[in-house]
C-alpha cells in the first residue's frame, strides 16, 4: 500500500481503497475495475454472480448463531467521475490516480479522487474479507455506470438480490443518515450547424473561462458557484455585440452531473479589434469577480490569438445559441418546505459540445417531487425550442421516498448514538442515488445511505476525510452487529 496511507486505520479499508484508485474505472468503461474485483474475489476463494450489465453480487454467510437474522446488502458503484484540471496530464483510461495526503485529507494530484464511490466499495470489500465481525447473512452489490445514467441499477432484474435491508455507502457527509434522494432527468438541445467561411480580415481568438470550483450538480448546486458556460455565453455576447464576432467553436463542461468549471470558444473578430478584445477580458474578469468573488476568487477570463480552420457558424445560429445559453435556467429552482435547507428542485446547464456537424447543449434536472422534475424539464425544453433547437430527453430515474419507520434507520441511529454520543442528522439528499431505482425493482427492500465526509466530489478538488473514514467504518460494523442482534 502507498506511503500516503501509512499508519491509517482501518487498514483493510485503506488497502482496498488504494487498490481501487490504481485501476482505471471511467463510467461505461469499467472492464478493468471489474476484472480487478473478480481477480480479488478469486484470490479470496469467493464466488460471485454477474448480470448482463456487469453488476456483481457476492454472498457471505452469517456469523455463527446469526443465520436467521435479516439478510443485509452492502451496495456501492465501481465507476468514477473523471475530471482534471486544465494542464494536468492524466489518461483516465490508463493511468492510476496520483494520491496526496494533506493533513486529515486524502486527495488527488489535479484530478478527481474517485472516493465517490471507491471508498464505499472498499468498505464493502473490507467487510467481505473480515473474519471477526458480527453480522447476519450478507450480500454485496457492486453496480456499474452510476455516474452517467445509473444504467447498472436500471438493468437490475427481480431475483438478482435476496436481501431484506440495504446499506448504500454512497453518501458523503459524516454524521448524516440519508433516507431519500432526488430523481433526475437529462435534457439536451441539439442544433445542426450551418457553417461558412469567416469574413475577410478577421482573426481567430480563443476565449477561456477558468479557475472555477465546479462540483457536484446536486450536492453543490445551492452554493452559488459559477457556471463557466453561462459566463462564456455572456462574454461572447459582449464580443459579438461590440465587435461583430463570429463563432468558430464552443466547448464547455464535461459531465452532465458536474457544474462546469471551464469553457472555451474560438471566435473570429476584425483584425483591428484583436488587441482591444484581449485587453478587455481583464475588465470582464473584474466585472464577474465583483459579482461572485466571495464564492469564486480564482475566476479568470482570458483571450489569445490562435490558428483555426477559417469556418464560422451561421450568424443567426450564433445568436440563437447565445440566447439559448443565456436564457437556459441553472441552479436552484425550489427549496423543500418539509426539510429545512434541502434543495427540492434544480437544473444544471452542464455541457456544450460541437461534433459531427451538431452543437449539443447538455443539461440535467433533479427533484424529489416527480411532477416538479417534469416541470423543470419542460422549462428547459421550452427555452431550447424557442431558440430553434431540437430537444431530446432521457428516461430519467426515480427519487427515493423516505421511510421514517425503517428498521435500518433505527439500527443506524441507535448505533451512532451508542458509539458517538450524538444524534445523527436524518435527511434526504439532492443528488441521484441508486436507491430509488433499486427500490423500484425490490420494493420490500429497507434502505438507508451513509458514508464518510467527501468534499468537492465530481471535481479535481475532491478530497476524503481520514478521521471520518475511520468513524464510518466503526459505524458500519456496529450497524451490521445491531441488525444481526435485533429482535
């Protein structure tokens, strides 16, 4: 195990987490991590079952004397969000994560860490191999492709699991027990490009918006963090209106479930205006910082001359695109009236790509109320249609309705209070957990979610708290014991 983890407890959890971080595991490309898990199970002489989607289930016999206890399922997903800082050299399909220990935190060198949900999978593996824990019959479910559509959970079929209680280990706040989550929907606006030659006497400029924090489009949407796509659209409107700029390319964001940290566009502008536009970016930066510097102190807008292919988007389409990005809602739409501080409904303007003759604007909507999720989706759809974009929406995934009478909740609350002397917070989360989808297929499954503190998930700022991870393991093993001994 790497020196980064030297002396850390619990050793099995950190050992398995290290092993997971050394295996590439982008969403939809989980072949390497699945092979790693299969080889690991083979070394432990443990059998597994795999479904057509790649989800794996492993069974573990009960501790002696607890064979008649409820069967408990530990669940986590094997894929990770792959984000890196501009200028960071890292191939997520080939390279291991470079780990850094910074005081009480584990983080990565310029990339996402993958503690979401690598630490949950690592804890499951540690329970699986442990010989000294008290627990009833157990199952372990490792799902694929959680981060880009939850397709692993969507493909689960009745009969694949036989548990009574599920512990989802994909939450990110110590001392908080989650009993509900938001459902989600992806909505894309598509424009088929009409391109023409750039006007004579025009030069290409690349305009960049960077230095933003980004973050999880559910957990961090209420923080007021800047959206690089929104800021770039605003900047392009300034350059278009003031200098007659024409658009060559626009790229922003990278994941539907991440607030976009960076965006860049190449525009053609009159040669005589090039230096003025480059200099003016300092004023644009100052203007935006005046609005958001408390949250985004490192924001910067820059421009530089570049070589491009001499083509520009039809000017009417350029205007329609900027108007769509300007008008597209982003952020919190409604707060919950039932759970103080909980975001009920939100939308994330997530990505802009230009490829194969099309501009695709990607967004995602979340809500714990199904009708509000659909209403928010319709709002985004209306904006895109008014701008002349074709709209495509995914099937989405359901929310997870809280069950305050849950036996799993009682066992976890009792364990937390016994161990730490405090009452844990019980709430829902404005993020998509697999719990709702799994509960649809297995409606009698009693579910709760908890985990250690992870900050900055889905961004290169992601970090995992070391003391909270030890506390998480202590709680997990105590919950298993309480469930085994419950009458």
